[in-house]
């Protein structure tokens, strides 16, 4: 690949990671806004400023012996040692101090020519001191989410690679690169062992399984990663339909309240709603149910006339991503299974078991 083409590919991959990271940060910031609505005014500005720092970090270089490598190449690559080094606070190649400024050592005293405002935290704190802690929190979110963002991109790219191999699109250059990866540590393996398409496909599937396993492990042991709570925006109810529904409920309430005895049709209609047999349905229970229903409709009417969106129940956004990855992996294993092989799921082949449904 020509240098210009390589540079363009690296920039494209960096933007893919940033897009994923931006999604996570936006979800986290929306939760902060629900706690403190005033933060809505600064969301886009902080996102833009901080993601510019991430972009600079991802396009920067790290020194590995005599060789320089772009951070994006390393974090999307298969060299586990280098990738762990990027995320290790104690490694000389760590990107933590580039992303989380409060992890940098503070100078004991000012030196001549040093300016007072030298990072985003001091900049925003000068405007509003309350924002200093928010910037620290935001940069901590970036540190929590950047590896997951890269792993999602890496997972999707490996899926695409397997599909390309199935179509016979593995180039000789790529085959040589995979020979080095597959037989790492074996002397002269590249020259002595032929690499087949199936070898490369199985290598990439093992990598996909490893990504799922590591993703699940971070969900289990790193509590900071756990709670990316998302709430989907629900469609606003139609006020005309609500008025009609409320009127119908009021008429039904008045009719049951004045008649006394319940018809068989009403008993059978309300039995599953009240979770009792039809012969146990009483006037009082039906009227109480209708009263609660009307109060709920009243709240919907108030919400439909306001500017605030209606939100669904919170759920764990990253756990849903793991479920999707496991499903994709299971589908891929089913598609790439050799003819005559025994049926088996990704779990039987070493993939992590599908997680439970998201908490709604």
C-alpha cells in the first residue's frame, strides 16, 4: 500500500473509532443532562473539544524500538502486548495522559513563560468553576470507552475480512501478513508453511471470539464500564387520540359506577388485566383499574403538550452491544462451518455464552 493510501486508511479508521466513542459519550452525557438540565447548553461544545484531543491522540505515533507506529494502527491491530500497553497507565506507550489530563503530574511551581490556562479543564473552569469536575468526569468517560469503541470497529472489520475471504478476495500481501501473525515465534514458518484461506478464516474467527470474551470480562470486572444507561426517545402521543381514549374511559367508569352489577363481557375483559378469574372480578377492582388508567392518560396528555421528550426505560447499552456481537459471531460460525460438521453454536466453539436480556 502506498504511503498516501495508508495514511488515508489510518485517518478513516480513526474516524470510525471516534464515531463509536462519540456515541457512547453522548449517551453518558444525556444521563448527566437528565440529572442537571443546564448541562445541555455545553454538551456539543465539550464533545467537539474533547474528541479533537482524541483525534490527535489516535493519529499520533508511539515508538516501539526503532519503529514508529500510529496509535490507530496499534489499537486496531492484533499485537495484544502493544494494545495492552496503550491502555496501561504505567506503560511508556500509554495514551492515558493524552486523554485524561488530571492524570498528568502537576508542576511544583510555575516557571517563567508558563500560561495559566493550558488545557480544556482550566479553560472551562475559568468560564464556570463548576465545569472543572465535569471535564474530569468527561475525560474519565473517554478513558473508559475508547477501548470498547476500538474493539467494536475491530470486530466489524474482522467480520468483513472473513466475508471477503469466503469470496476468495485474499491478496498475496495479506496472505504474507497473516502467515507472520499465525506463525509468530516460529522460525522460517512464513517460508515453509503454506497459509490457506481456511487458516486465515479460522485465525480471524479466533480473534472475534477473543474480542467477545474480553468485552464480557470488562463488563464483569470493571464497574466503570458497566453503566452506560440509555433511554430511547418514545413517539409523542397524539393529543386527539388521547382525548378520545380519555372520553371512552370516563364513560365506561361512569357506566360501571352507576350500574352496580358487572356484565359477563366486562368480567372476561378485565380478568386478564386484573390477573384474577372472571368470577372474582369486582366493581371496586375495575373502577380502581380505570382510575389508574385515567391518571396515566392524564400524564401522557401533559407530556404531549410539553417540549420534553418521552423516554423509555433505561437499559445497559454496552450489554446490548455484546449480545449483538455474540449473535453475529454465531451466525458467522454457522455460515463458515465445513460441510458435514456437527451442528454447534458459537458457545460450543469457545465463544462466551449469550448474556441475559437487557434490563428494561
